[in-house]
């Protein structure tokens, strides 16, 4: 299939390395000059930007974490004046404040081009109709794919999330050819088609882009068989850009990572030692072209591997494996990263003290759900039911505003939450 920017996507490996080094040196100069956080990191390490003469020198710098971004709220990580920032997104922080990310005009143009590369690699052209069911809002969600499709000249239907019957109706009537969704929601759509008696053969789907949550080959096959399309994996993270960081080509042997804009590393999540190609560890990303919020050695928390073996498609960028899970306590519900500790902070702010709580993640049919169990004083169970309902509504509303997913809130009596069976601290994941 055609490459959108073959002059970059098919560069020789030596050329890629040289371009990465030039862009890395420029980025390091910029963050040292404009971002207090990074200047302090450099100074503590006894380094100056001009000390970096090879890509291997990057390992001399400490990592950037989600906590660093959260602690810099709102604009502490910005490398340009706010007047040059034309877009602001944010996502939930691990603790405390959200992580805020800005984009300059050039950042948005780059984002669109990188997303276009990903779409073109899967065979999307100006003749396609792209229906995007990702969230549009403060999280980057559907924006990158939206921009990329427009750059290609395709028609875009920004339906956003929810209202599955309407999604299917639009898909049929507008002759959608490309579906963008989380893997779980793609199957919800398939279920809705079956429920209303709509034969997938009566749709025009041929390509699907799935992201936002881990999925495997079994789920890929099920999506393809039930919606009669070819499903492609995509990868993005809000802190670095959004959808468009990496995506599969027609051979689907890993996601091509846009190395001219992102320098990847794989590390042991415990020792932080670098790992070899093919070894599974935590993905670390350094942005090479981001102007508003450059990131140096950002620990993504995503577990995967990298390979540099040639791909039959002719693209020479490293390929990212499927995301195999998380190295931290993050849980992913409906494509949204949720930090259990953040839920506790929200509950503490509402109740005036830190309550005992537990998160339960389950699945009903194709849909994931989040239940938050909160221990409350015994007296509330003897009050009128309306008081309980008011408290549940208050907690649910505040949590939904803060974490991006509306949870089921369950009030339980003191000393009734049992830690046995937790799949990670504070979490029981029943999805299997």
C-alpha cells in the first residue's frame, strides 16, 4: 500500500539515526533553555545539552514520569509562551493534578501528518468515509485520526462515543468504510447489528482501527469475522501526542513507530536497565519535534517490545509490538487510563477524610464497567434512602468529572471491604 511520506517512512537506518540525533540535540537545547524542570534535571546530572553527541548519551539523563507532569500543573512543562499554544488537552494524573499538554500550530500539523501515515499504511484513501467513535474532549481521543483522515482527503464522521443504535444507523446510511473504535466497542457495534437484524454484508466497512485498550489476535479475528473488515492496531499516548505515534501496515507484524518524531527505548520497569530488541519491557518515549511540551525519556507505563527487522512493506521504522499491559497500577476502562490513587484523592476531598475504598472492574456483555466501593459510616445506612442516593449521585458525578468514566458507586459498611482477590493494589479486575 502507498506510503504517505516515503521520504521519511523508508529512510535508511543510518539516515534515521542522524535525523534523530539532530532533532534530539535541538530538543535538549530547547528544554534546557525554556523548561525549569528539565534545566534542574540537567544541572543535577552535571550535564549540558552540548554534551550529547550520540543517541546513546540520552541514557545519562533521568526519566520523566507522569507524576512529574502532574506536579508541573498546569503549564510548568511548556517550552513556549502560552500565546503560541493553540490547543490544550489534559488527562488524569496518577496523583494530584491532571497532566496538561499543549500544541503549537506546527505540533498540530505534525500530528495530522503522522496520523495520515498510519491511515495510509492500512490502505485508507480520499475515497473512504471514516467514522470515529473515540471520545472528543480534553483527552486526545479521536482528534489525531480525525486530522489524519482530513489530510488524506477522506470524509470524516465524528460521531464520538455512545448511542450505538445511532452509530450503526449512520454506518449503514452514510456508507462508512473505515471504523475507528476501541476493540470492545467494535464488538458492541457488532452485537447491535445482530440485535436489529442488520447483516454486516449490507454495510460498506473494509478497514477498522482499534486502540485505547489491550487486545489480542483472538479479538481481532472476532471483530473481522463479525464486521467483515480488516482490523488494524494503532498506538498513541496523550502525553506525547495522541493517536498517530504508531500503527500497523498491511502485513500487521507490529506497529511502525514514527521514529523521525519519537525516539523509543525499552527498559526493565524495575531496574530501568535497557533491554534488547525483542525483549518485553516498558516503553520510554522522547519526543523529537514537539514544540509546546517536549518530553525527555518519558516512562509510558506501557509493556511491549521493539523490533528493527525489515518489514515486507518497505517501511524502515522500528515496529512496536502489541501493548501487552501496564507496568504500573493503571487500569484501562473504556479506553481511559484510571489511577486508583487518584480515585482515593477525589473521595477524600469530598468526604473530608480518606475513606477505605476499592475499585472493581468487570464486563457485562461487551461493555466494561467500573464499580467504586466506598466504606461509609454506619449511621448512613439507618438514614432515609434519599440520603444514600444523594451521596451516591454526588460521588458518581465528581468521579466522572475527574477520571473520565462514570462509575457505579456502591456504599458499604465499615470493615466490609476484603483485600483478598485484588489483582493489583486497590483493584479487583474481573474481566479475565
